[in-house]
């Protein structure tokens, strides 16, 4: 008897769920990231704007999947003669659970992503750039005001190195077409 591999089982499950789902909708989001912890120190507490694109796949009964691509940049922080900036490009997905059982109103969200972080430090005549790809986790709550517009608050966490956490609170406005 043959057994299915994990990737084959995942593809089969996704295909089965998509038969029950409504047609996907696509959209954009505007973001504001408030840095926390080590990231807050690195960017001198300056919030970072961002934007992104996403798709939503309504699985019915209040369950939704949302793949997303985000980009955010934190403004330059100045410390005497040293200037620092940070940014990230994130590719991931979220699970949304709508409390009312339909894709409107209050929802909870949890997600994971791969985050490409870039850190630049300029001091005098020298420049140091560091980029790394790490896993990011997020959890939050949102409200879908109508079929098109929603708002969301999320806590994001990404461990850059053993002594550096890149955490942020994120506020977003989503628009679906």
C-alpha cells in the first residue's frame, strides 16, 4: 500500500478546501509599524510605514486564508554621527477566524512569514549593511467594516539574532477588490 508524502497530502488538502471556498479576492494594505524592544532602540522609536498586497480565500463558516506580501521601512535614526535604518520584505500567510461565522465584523488572526530584514549603519565615512532572512510570527484582531474595507491590529515577532528581537505593533487598513 502506498502512502502519501506530506507535500502531496498538503496539496490534496488545499485542493479539497478550494472546492468549498468562494472565488479569491485580492487587495492592498497600508501599514504603520510601531517598533518594540531591540528594534525600537535600533530605529530610535520611530514608527515605520509600509504597504502590501494580499489575496483572501474564504473557506466558509468564518474561516479564511490570506497570503500576503508586505514591505516596510523605518525612518533613519540619528545617534551623534551614526545613522541607522531598518526595513523588511515579508512573504507569508494568515489564518482569519470571523466570530460571526461570515466574512464581516470582528475577527482573530494568526500568521507566519519569511521576513527579509535589512539593517544599514552609516558612521562618518564607513557604511555597514546587514541583511538576513528570518521567520516572523504574528497575532492580532481586526474588523471587516464591509466587503471592501477592514482595519487590523497585530503584534509581530521576528528573532534576528540571539540578542536581537525585531518586534512591532502593526496597524493596518485593508482594501479588497
